[in-house]
C-alpha cells in the first residue's frame, strides 16, 4: 500500500470529503504546516466516522486514496484536538481496517553485540 519508511500523518480536524488534490494539498501546507510535496502520507478524516482520504506525492504527481467503511467506523482521535499525529505503518494498517490503532505498540529495538 505504502512504501516502507514513508512518514504517515493523521490529521485530527475533519475535512470536507469533496476536497480533491489542490484542496487537500492546501490543507497540508496551511492547516498542518507541512510540505505536501515531501512524499509523506497525509490521512484525513471525514465529518462522519466511516470515511478517510490519503494524499501522497510520489515525485510525479499526487495520489488520493479514499476509503469508506460500510458498517463500522474508523477509530479517530478527539475531534477537538488540533494538529496531527504520526502513525507507524502497523498503526496505519490497523486504522484502515476499522480497528483501534491506538492499541498497536512498536516493540523496542534490541541491541545485540557479538563478542
């Protein structure tokens, strides 16, 4: 779905799902203070719980991915929160399945040395 190592940002503020490339890029730049051409992934929520849009620049153009859950909704941060949070790849995958991404924890990396 996304390249390994890409940064994924989840915006807290709901957006109008009618926004397309330019509208979402403007939201990234002016609303979140990030560069929409950075190659990072920006995830936006709709006003309801069941819709999300992703905006990604791949060096040639923008990609928009739209996901709608038919029966359940996505687990979102509080609407009154401002800004964004960075998700891990694992949290992102869990989010897109409609599960609680906040329960996904990244294990600590082990330092192993061979004597």
